[in-house]
C-alpha cells in the first residue's frame, strides 16, 4: 500500500468522533463501529476482518487498527500519522529532552 492510500485511511480515522479514550501504557481510542464508517474504510482498502479484530459490534480501536495494520507509526498532537522513522525519532528525542 502506498503512502497516499495510507494517508487516505488516516484521514478517515482521524476524522471519526471518539467515544472513549485512554492514554498511557494501555492506550486506546474507541470510535463507533457503524455501517458508514465501515464502508468508508473498506472502500479505501481496509480489511473488514481487521476492523472486527480491534473491537466489537459497537466500537473499535483506531489506535490499534492504525498501528497494527501499518497505517500509522506515531501519534502526534491528537492525530495518527505515518512519518519517516527519522522524524519520529527526532520528535521523541526532543520530547524526552524537554521532560528531563
């Protein structure tokens, strides 16, 4: 899957209304699992089984879907993104330095 396809999927995931989320070590971001959302994602190439694997009939976790299926590699300022690893490493280094 090329970068444009991944970005189209991320655009949809990032646009969904979050119904529940938690940060930290056991992070999750749940959105409604409805027909409209499923149609959008499936039309972009997301496997319907993958949606089911990260949730239930009511909700699914966009964080798990995006990271485990390879659509995103970082969460930055409230958005799932897929950036070059060098950029991710640099941001993580800067954030770590700021916390020190």
